[in-house]
C-alpha cells in the first residue's frame, strides 16, 4: 500500500509562485494498492488533479470509495470538479459524517454544495453513480457509536475515531496488505474548555483527568501504525498566541502543532510521520524553514521515526 498526496493545504487553496513547490490545493489523498477499488481520502481542490490523472490514465467504468473526514470546505469543495462522477457506469460510494450541529446529514451537506446557488450542475444528476453513507446513520445502533471498524471492500478494513474539531470529524485508520495507515483529517489536542480559577478545584481535577483520557485514546488509536499523516497547521507558539492576549491564540480552531504531533508519534511508536494541512499563510520558503527546525527537533525526540512534510505529488510507502 502507498499513499499519494494530491492536496496538502489547509483551509483555503493558495495558488501562485510562492506555494508552487509544496502545492496550493486543499486536502486530498489517494491510497494506492495493486487491486481493488480506487480509494480517495477527502475531496479538497487536489481531487481535481487526481481527476485529470484518472481520466487520462484509466478507462471507465470507475469503481471508487471516497472517505471524507468532515464537511468543512477545504475537504469537500473539489468534489463537483471530480469528473468520474459524471461518467456513466461509475460506481462511487462516499462515506462521511454529518456536522449534526445544525441537523444536517452528511448527504445533505454534499448535495447542498451542488445546487444552483453554488454550482451549475445539480447533485440529482449524480443519483445513478454516487451513493452517500453517513456514519451517524450506519452505526447508530452500534455500541460505541461511530468509533469502530467496517469493511470498505473485501481486503480493506477501516477504523474510525472522532477527533477534536468544531464539527464532527473522523480520523481514518486504513488496514490493508498487512499495513496500517492513519489520516487524521483535522484534529486539535483535547483541552479543558472551562475557565481556570486560581486554586485548583475538584471539578478542574476531574476535567483534567477527562482531557488526559481523551488525548490518551487518540494516542492508542495511532499505536504502532506504519504511517501517520496528521494535521500540523501551527507551531506551538502560533497556537498559544501572545501571553495575555487571548485573541491571538488559535485554541479552539481545531488544529494541531508540530510539537504535539512529534510527541504523539513518539508515544504511539508510529513508523513514519507526515505533517500535512499546511497553514494557507505559509510560503514554500516558510515551510522549508519550519521543516529544517522541526526535522532537527524530531531527530532528537524520535530518531528512529521517518518524518517529512507532505507536498503535492509525494508518494509514501506505507
Ligand atoms: Zn481543514
Ligand atoms: Zn476543518
């Protein structure tokens, strides 16, 4: 199993000469295997590049499984530009989770972005090719809810883990060909959201225990995987902001940091670590500088783990 990166940017596409080396398209990954259906993770604008490649290199009919981590724009807004959905004979199963906050199912959100208000082709044109599956429905009677595993196709098992993000978001652990690979989608370390008092109260102690448990469960989910591809939008300094100025903090925006992710890789004993979902304000030179710093940091903390930054076109052996 290999993983190919078609889009590596978080939040917003960032075209232009200053981002050409790492790439400006938003999140999209492809799982490469010798046989079975085409597996795609997220449909940010990178999926259009994958679409072009597919249309040139393979003849229809296409058999596709798409796993969407969540419905924020940068993870779905390439979907209407994925040409195989318009090709007669295509079979496409699209899995994801509805944001629920406003009562919308996954299918509703995906269909809504293909209405005439936003796009010239209505989703109803895809009814013969695209089937949507919402984990909230698929697993509503299962003990443990959506967190568990299912067979995506005969040789591929997918485990799900909810991540900490402003809407429901699932990390996918894909197990196939004797290997394990995780793509987290967007994820922020859990933290205590209640205001802190000057003396420690028993409620604060309980909250801390719960936060530690939630973070521990994320590390358990990552335990021993061959490849961990993880949301690394910020540095710790950017995440925390300036002392005494809470408005400069990125806490609660749903993203993680280089420092935290290196710690996750160490504790979970993963074999390879890839930073992705690059902040849209970063140029290629910014990313080069950050990678120089954090590769050196990783070399000290996790010397036996291969670490790299994602960029468009990168293929990683799982
Ligand atoms: Zn995102
Ligand atoms: Zn998001």
